[in-house]
C-alpha cells in the first residue's frame, strides 16, 4: 500500500490560504490512514533538491514541515522545500545515514531558501526564549552582535570567512583550522543538510545544536559560534591533539574513546586528512 503526500509551495507574498489548507488536509489524511504493519516499510521525504531522508514522523505546522529523524532530532523546513513524503519499502534506496560516523558530508547541497531551527518532537514544547523580563534586551544585544559579525544580507563566501575568523579569534581557536572544518563540512554553504540531518556551515547535528542553545542552526553566526565552541571543547579534551579533536567532531567523542584514538572508519580517517590538508594551505 502506497501513501503519497505532496506539499505545495507557499508564496508568502500571495497570502494563499488555499494551498496551506490543501497541504494540511493532505497531511491529515496520511497521518490518519492505516499504515502498513510490515517493518520493511518507512516514510521517506523527498526534498526539492532530489535528496531523500528517512523520517520517523512528520507534521505540517503553518508553512513549515517538521521532520523527526529515526535516530533522534528534528528538522524544520519551509513546505516548498519538501517535494513529497511517501511510504515506501526499505528495499528502495533512500540514502540511509552514513555509519558509523555522525554522517556529516562536505558536499551537501542547499535545500531551503528560508531554513528554520530544528523543531521539538510532536506533542512537546521546548522553551528557547529567556524570561520575559530579559527577552527584549537580550534579543537586541544578540542581534547587534550578529550584525557586527556578519552584516545583514551579506552571505557571500568572503563575508562568511571574515565572520568565521572573528568567531575563531573570540574563542581562541586556530583560524585556518576553523576555515578548514567549514570547507570540508559544507564548502561554506550555510543551508547544507546531510542525510542524517546535520545542518549549516559546520554541519551541526540536532543534539549538538541543542547542547549549545542554537535557536536556528541555519543562521551562519549561530552555527559557526556553536561549531567553534564545540571544536574548542574537543581540543581541550584531547590536550590540543588536532587529529583526535577532528575525529571526535566527525565520528563522536564516544567512538574516539571506545577505540582509544581515531576510529577505524574510512570516512573519519579521510575526514581528518582532508581537514588537515585544507588547514595547511
């Protein structure tokens, strides 16, 4: 049994409520329909870029689609960036997450014009705003700081590199190393998304983004600031051993600890070499 779910692109300038209503009804019919009990079937989201992502669940909220990933974490995308969500056999190739590393690719293509932050799981809420009394001044301060690091509207490679340098200096992390990580992770594409759900310039996984209180993982300043802070933590944890810090950034700290060094994963071994080569240029 196949279920076909198509989300129509919403034009914010036209104010079309009919398209949103159709998408909502389509989602409701899919959610309420009896799902195949065979464990070899899965829900697969096909993005506008052609990339496919297996999802554990999904829902339409306003003009955004919230995708929950099987391994945990969520991604929220504009409805127009999701071409369809279809229940299909797992035997069909659906670009499963890379394993065993944390599946972060250096060649991911942008999939959203106006990406949003990772969303909480259905039925739950996550407080991301400070107390009401402090919200306004904190928000104004954060906006001014972000504007200083990256002037509004400037998302070209040069501006992004200058921003990354400023953040690296602020946290005392080697600038060439930061630039190399960004280059290998996303090629300076602030809208990159991996098959496993890693997001933005430094390919933050949802759990990492939450760990560093990132409200919008596709925002260049928030993404790089969190990524650099995480990289700094790893460098401190491994006493400045760059190779181990990079291996942990790619495959996870647990994998490095478990193997007592760089894990014997081809992706991780290649990743460490590529970053070090890029940093040495």
